[in-house]
């Protein structure tokens, strides 16, 4: 019985190590750009760990009950429990997956959810962007976190909140979507004095500055002075020859 106990403990330790390695598997991937997306991923991992531990506990309790009834389960029984444990860890450590929000769903929910969803969506787009634009997106995470904190103190039906939602939840993803519709072989061709790659990077840079500007105004309580709509509409419609805006 002591040998079985030690074996079960070794299996539990190995399973826990496997789960940790699964979790660390994201190290080779790019890190979260902000606290909002990181919080969503952390919540997802808590669910995975909980599910794995429940499954392992259930497997070994069932093995213990079977051993008590059968007066021992033998080496084959221990191997079967070990196999079931490994399978449980391998399967449950990867589910549920973090759900990347669709563009249409980004703007749903409160300000805190808006920030987290936007960051997750932006993270999923990074590999499709030119390096300079991807860098702007990565730096934008900190700005979105700060903006989200300010929005939590503003009524959800306030005009400032609605304008910010349109900037972050609509204009920002729309700009990236429009860029991705351009064939890859045309993204390096100059048009209207700049390539789509350059125009995207410049446009994201303007939105980044606007997010910082709005956050500062919200922090100062200047709700009535926000003029987001007039500022960002120029980014979206200002240059009719801009292929990024044309999509």
C-alpha cells in the first residue's frame, strides 16, 4: 500500500509538472500586450488547472475505491491510473481555449471588457502586421489599460464613453481589417506618397496618441472637452486616396 501511495504521489507530481510545462508553453509566444488580455488568459488558466485537479482527484479516488473493493489493483491498475492521469492532463491543460473575440463583439460589455477584448483581438493580429505597426500595437496595451481604468469612473451612457468605444472598439480594428484586405504583394507599393505598411503604422500611431490624449482628459475630469469624434474621423476618412482606408 505504501508503494502504491508513493507511486500515486509520483504520478501526481509528474502531472503537476506537465501542467506547469503546458502553461509555460506560452513563453515562446509573444506576451500579452496589456493587463486586460492577461487577466482574461489568467482566468482561463485557473479554469484549466481546476478542471485538471478535479479530474486527477476523481481518477485516483476511483482507483482507491476499486482497490478497496478488489483488495488491490496491482501494477496494471496503477499503470492504468497513470495513463488516465496523463491523458487528463494532456487534454484538460489545453481546454477551454482562450476565445479570441470577433470584431463585432469587441464593443459589447462594460469598459473593462472592452479593453480586454480589444487587447486580445490586437494580439491575434500582430503576426499579420508589418513590424513597425506591430510594435505600435504592443505599446498600445499599456495605454488601453490606463484608458480602461478611467472609463470605469465614467457613466456607460456618457457621450465621452460612446466616442471612446467607437475609437477603440470600431475605428482601431477597422483600420487593421482594411489593411489586411490589401493583397500582400501590394502592401509595399507606394500610393499617395506612402505604402500601405507605412500608412497603417502612421494611422495606428495617431490612434495611439488619441488614446493617450483622451485618457489624460478623462483623468482631469474634462468630459465636456472631449472631441474624439472630430479628431479620429480624420484618421478614418481624411485621405480618400489612402488604400488602407479604402480597404
